[in-house]
């Protein structure tokens, strides 16, 4: 007996019933080429399937094309679901070399691979101070962090007006584009990361459709699906499955408004919530979206986005990575006081990574929560930090807003710590 299966939108609106022919394909012959071709069509239309048992499935592309159960679900009846992920993946693993998809899955051209170096392993990313990240995202954040670190946007020299002197967002995106254009996607490719990326910069013309055409024309990495990267700034965490990115930087948009010139509408693309990860809970965010080209191309085609990484930044005036609203407050205070600091985004001593290092001798740590286990863990980290060779001559300052501490009191503690240095 075949199950009753419905085709739905990503928002669970029913499109219609799945035909008997396709139900037989997906339940009885999921490892055949016709079944995978049908799944490719579902993926292109961004449609899901819902079984009569109550479970919903989306199309996944990893080595082959198969159905994956949407997260955080349980069956609502005892009907045995024949669309289960384990059954389909087991069948997919047995697909012969002739029927296997000709291209490998999304490769994520990360910094280490694109430079031809093995490089350090991507850092472990987990829940910390508002981090909402699963383990399939560390490479994406590693790429974002490495670009920021290479460009020097992980600290503040204390020089007044440094951000404005550098040209604000226009200068930032220009530097970003230059860094991408210096890195080839593979050692043997003619393409650079800039060739497969879009960002709010004047050199990236044609919008997301132009990016798709550019990648389709120039891709020269056999064995990997063509990839497209999208960078941008989001004011807040997306509230639905659509993300909008502006074609110009904030500074350029403000200039157009002052000159009474039209400000172009943002470009949009769709993404399922389970494919987004964020470090930090509040915006603004620096965004990196990675996708592949859709199966059928036309002049209006946009990349099919598979992963989105969002990193909270200090403010719309400076892209310093922060992990919480408390760190954002501290970063703004340090800038206002013109205190030179750096914010490590990779471990500097073993697995130790201070929140802020001021004047190279004062470690500033934000106590993000009041939980006893959290405080015990932070106390152990601080003990190990001050005992390590790199930080043993430093002074530790804690900022604890959960205990009612104010930024004014933190300011006094910082300068007292500085004066106490030998």
C-alpha cells in the first residue's frame, strides 16, 4: 500500500498530491535516475514533501540527491514512513558510478583550500554568548573571520577617525573585493574568489543574476558544481525565508538620498531557516551566503543558496565581529574612549581566546550570563589564561552587566588597570 504524500511549499502550504507514479519512484526506487531527476525538479521549485505520517522532507544534495527529514519532527501516527532518511541514504550509497550525479556536492571553496595550503583546521563553533551554530558551519565562519583578520578589521588602533579616514563602507568593500581578487579558487584555476562573488561594491555589476551568468561562463573547476558567494550587511536577523541585500553600501545609499537620487531596491533570495546560522542574536550582521547555480539558467536566474552565515558586528559604522550585545556595548565604549584594542577571533594560546585585549596588557572579559555553571567555566578559563605564557603578564578586567555593572564603572576599571601596569 502506497502512502499518501503531498507536495507543499516551504511554508507548509499544500500545492497538491504527489502522483502515484512519483510516489512509487520515491518509495520503491529512490536510487534510480528518474527518481533523482524528479527530486532535482522539486529542489529547483523549492518544494517539500509531506507524508501521511506527518513528517516533512526537503531535497538534499550531497554526493547524490535524496530526501532528508526536516529537523525537530516526530511522527504523528504509527504509519511506517517509507520516505525515511535512513532508507533513502542507504539506497543512495549503493548507486553505481554510471548513474551517480556527474558533479560532486557543494564544495565550499574555503580559504585554506583555495590557496592550495592545508592551513589550520577550522575552529570549533558552538553555542556561546548567543551563538546559534551547528557543526556544519565552522568552515563558512572560518572563511569570513580570515578575511576580516587579513584586512585588519578585528581591532582598533585608537586613532580618531580611522574608520572615516579609510572611507567607511565603500573602502571596506573595496578592500574586501581586492582581497578576494588576490585568491584563486584553486591553484590551477583562472578564476579568483572575486569572480564568483557579489558584494555591495561598484565592481560587482549586474546584481545576483549577473553573478550567476558570470560564474556560468567562467567556471573551470571540473568535478565541482559552480559556486556563488554573496556578501552583504543585514540590519537584523531575517524574520522569514527571504533575505534582502542592497546593491550599494550604506554610505553610498545615504549619499544618493542626500543628492535626491533614486536608491535602488535591494536584491532578494530565498533560504530555508534551517540553512541559516548566526553568531550573535542582534544585528547588524555581516553576511556570507554560499550557493550553486540553478539547474536551468536564463538571464534572470539567481544562485540557489545552500548556506548562510551571519556574524554580528559592532555597529553599522564598523564591522568588528562581536558575539553578544554586551560585547557590542564594550566595543563602542573602547572606540569612544580611543582605547587601542584587538578582538581575537582565532585562539591565540591553545584554545584560549580573550574577548578583548586592550593596550596589549589588559584582558577584558564580558560575563554574558548569570548561570552558575557558566560562571564556573569562565573562572576556569580566566585562571588558565593568566597562567599561560602569552597572558601571564596581563591584567584581567571583568565586565558583569548582569550584576548591575555600568559602562561608566567599566571605564574606571580599565584605566585603573592600565595605571597599575608595570
